[in-house]
C-alpha cells in the first residue's frame, strides 16, 4: 500500500470568493465539486452567510483587489482549523476540481516534505517570465510543512502586496503565491499536467491565447485535474460527469441569460436551483458510489452485479471487495457487519452518496431514480413487505436497543440489501454511526451466544434466539437497521428491489411475472445453481407474446407499488407516533 496515499479527507480546500459571488458562483461550487472534500471551505471577507461552508475574514474587504489577502489570510485560518491535514489546495470560485485525479497526483509526493504543486496548460516557467505559474486560476497544492513555514511571513507579505501592480491591482493572487514562496522560502513549484486556465471549450469563434502572443482554436484537454473560468451551467455539467467537446450558440444564450438573472435581477439562488434540477439532480456523477462486499459463492454474484451496472449505463463509481477486509469482524463474529462498514469506507473516500447493494441483486435499469431519491432525502431505504421487526430480533439485540418485545413487534422490518446514506445528511450519518457500532459490538448482529452456530438464527428452535415464542429468528444487520429506521423516522422510497428469482420448496426455479417500471434492481436469491449467474433484463428475458404480457403486468405493478408505498409511509408515521405515545 502506498504510504503517501491521499484521500479527499487529506486535502483542505480554500475557495476564495466575494459577497457578489456568494449565491452565484460560490453556491454552485458548494453544490457541485466542493462537497467531495469534507474539509473544503469558501473564504470571504467581512460578509458571512451561515448557510454556506464558509470562513469569514472580518478585516478584509469584499472587492476584486482583496483576492490576494483572502488567499493568504484564508490559508492561515484553514491551517489553524486543520493543522494535521496533509495538503492544502487553493483556487477561486470560478474553478472546478476533479477530486480523484487530484488525489492520484498528490499520492505521488511525500506530504511531510515541502511541496508546491500545480500547473498551467500554457507551461509558463517561473524562472524566465514575470507571470508566475501555477497561475491562471486552476489552483495549486501546498504540503502541510510548507504552509507551516509560510504562515510567519504572511503579515510581511500583506504589507508588500500593494507595491506589486500584478498582485494588487490585477488580483493575480496565485502568481503572488509563487513569487513569495520563491522570495522567502526559496521554494519552486513542481509542474504537473492537468491544470487548465480555461474552460473545456469557448463560445463559437472564440480563440485561446497560447501565452506567446498567438491564438489557437482550442486547447488540448487531456486528463483534467482542474479548470478555470467556468459559468454556472458548466459547473453543473461537469458535476454530472461530462466534459462537453464544444459550446453551441444556444449555450451562449443560456449563459448570458443566467448572468443577467444573477447579476442584474439578483435571482442568484434561483439560477443555481434551475441548473441543479436540469443537470445536477437528474444525472449520475462521480459523487455516487455503489458498494458491496462478497466472498465465496457471492463473488460470482458481485461480478454479475458489476456487469449489469455497466450494461445499464451507470456512470458512477463502485467500491467492491471480493473478501472481508482485514481488520473487519468475520461473518461469524458479525454476520453482514461489513455492510455499514463498507458504506462508511466509501464516505471516508469522499463520496457524497453511497448505496449498498447486495451481491444477489441485478441492475435492470440505470439507477437514476434510486440515486436521485438518495440525494434528495439524504438517505435511501425501501421495503416491500410488512413484517414486524420484533418477530426477527433476538433477546440479546433487543436488550442493546433498549426496547420491549411488544414495542419491537410494532416496528416494521426494513430491507438492508438496498440502502443508501448521504454525507450531506447529519441524521443519516448519525444512523450509520449507530449501525456501525452495533456491527462492531460482537453481540447485536450475531444475536446469539458464540457457542451456537449462526444457522440457529434462521429459526427459534429450543428458544436459543429468544424465550418469547412469537420470535421466529434473527436477521442480523437488517434487524439493527429496522430499529434505527424507526428511531430516526426514515421514510420508504418508491424505488424498490424486486424479489424476482428464487427456489420453490421442491427445488424448482420460480420467476416473477413482472418487474415494475420503478424497479432498478431485482433479486436473484438462489446462489447454488447456474441460474444465479443468469443475466436478467428489465422484461425478464421474455420475447414475443410473453414479453408483451410481461410489459403490461409491469406497467400495472408500477402503479400498484406506488400506491403501496404512499399508503405504507403514512401507516409508518401513524404507527411510530402511536408507539412513541403509548409506550
């Protein structure tokens, strides 16, 4: 393993902005790429907005000339907030950073040494020009020791800045960083590819200045780490995982209208909301991650799941483990304990929206609706049956929850094979923390003493699971999630997983007769026959008349299921209120 490995949590990001841009550019930054960085902050002057992830500098003005002071004072404030962070990255609010290639780049360097890393696609050299790179707006990275050495010089630097036309009147704050690092610490930058001082494309007919007094039709965009000079619309397009190859006349009109609405009519938040709806919430982007842990027979199912996701057009990331990671409890110690731990691991890597999907599931449609629900609500949970959690909860687990059996029998059991958490929802993160706690306590997930085999949890023979004969067994992770879903009052999503294939008691395969149009995943539960590896499409692999019949039944199932979930959610809220009132 690379000892210098960098995750988004290892990078503190400073995005300097102004009051004029707070609910325009700055808001788009917060809604798109900055959410990948847990330690990312907007840095402004005396104006402060508590709704934003913002550091305010009360003694700094809100104008163009304050960009350089904001950069240095903001860096000092960020270092004081995160003194142990490996890297610090700085840019303005019209830039866009791709977190994965940035992490890959920084992982090549030892963060315990002095590093100043960045680039400029024009390749200007700090040693033979008066326009110092890394400059032009895409940003740059500083290692922790270098920032620590720079901070004592900041007051002296701020006193010198007004004497430099480029740094003060031109606002070239990134050039100022290069100059003063060279002057006071004799540190020169490490050049890296992927930092673009321009947007991915310009308006029709526009040219790029190549730094030598010449103009070219377009830059060569390859493996980008960061872009500069983006419009609001482009922020959301990049967040959707796309880098368009050209800008049309229609795009130019949209950009002009959005600028007019933002700057002239002061409808800044509205413009961001519109672009978020059009580009941000309806597209799959690199902030999403589907996770799974499998071993033994289930690895084949995991491979099938990965293949089906790609075939259905899923563009997000996956984090799949083909065995239980070292340091995590074994399946016998904590059955399915890896589920909440895998979700937590993906969140640590910087993903904003993480969805666990069981290995016995198959993707039949691009999971746009599922992930949109996860993003909108801050969590994702579904359940298409109404089994009391108390029937599948051991006495040991019940004691950990601190609830009575009668109360547990009124709590609805949810489905843990298909569940998601967003890093943007504090309540969802709190639930995940408790779910992980139960997974690691050695009692709650297992449900019964260690001297008994796990097979005893499939039933309640000899009252091993519970002394209460109403109890039928114990469902490990699902039991804990069901209790926590009640505790945090999670609602069910309309999206659901269809239990499509299973074995009948006589050993024959049974297939469902429909797959609702809202279903983006189905379950193929048998892991012991070749049918488990069978690829199933959204029409159940049917053709001809059977396919037509299947489509009609699927259409009807869609409306039935939607009505079911609306009614079920209302019932859940009523039941939960009654439980809290009566017990």
